[in-house]
C-alpha cells in the first residue's frame, strides 16, 4: 500500500469513527464506554494521519 493510499484509508476510517460516535450519541441511552473507546481509536488514527502528513 502506497503512502497516499494509507493516508486515504486512515482518513476514511477516521470519518467512519466520527459517524459511529454521532450515532451512539443519538441513542436515548448512549453507551459512554463505547463512545470513549471510539474517541480513543479516532485520536490514534488522527495522530497517525498527522505523522504521515509530516513526511
């Protein structure tokens, strides 16, 4: 996988996590543990995107 393909895949995953977080918040009783885990995953991906973009 090329550098650009990896970056695009990470951006797609980041957006999917954002959508999942929004959907969880929309529930009448959102699962805060799930939201926290999704946010942590999103942050790791954001950091990886930043690292790849810096190169």
